[in-house]
C-alpha cells in the first residue's frame, strides 16, 4: 500500500483524505503522462503532485522532510538513467541540516 497511498495523497488536491473526485483522478493521470507538456498550468499541477506525493503531515500542515527530499532526488536520478547519489553527498546534505527537521520558510531563510 506504500506507493498507492502516496499516489492517493498526490491526487487528493483538496485534501479530503478518504476520497478523490473523478476530476482529481483524471488530472493526476494526465499529469503523469509523459506526453503532457512540462510547462504552464501542467507544470504547476505536477509540482503540486510532487509535493503531495513526498510530503508528510507535521502538526497541522504538510512538509517535505530531509529524507523525503533525498528520496525524491534519488528517484529522479534513477529515472534520468544515472546512479543514485552517493552516500557522501547524503552526508554533506545532512551536515547542512543536522536536525533533519522539515525545512520551513524560517529554516530555509537561515541557509541563505
């Protein structure tokens, strides 16, 4: 159920939690289709789907944790045909975010 629950969360644009509409399903499947343009409104949809796919509930909101971001980067590298990032790169990123806390707006500003 792991991947299925992640896809369900991604397709659940209105965060109902227990159901998705036929429109949400159709848009989700269309966004996954490789022939769908990677620009304009579809880019916005895809970014939203990616966020919801990797995000987890933290308190009353959804955030992407350090580990989820690392997973996303490994999966993207694999899909692009390259090898997964080396462990050394993971360690370097871990030093930048030692607490492994979700990067909120305030925390991301600390690193700029």
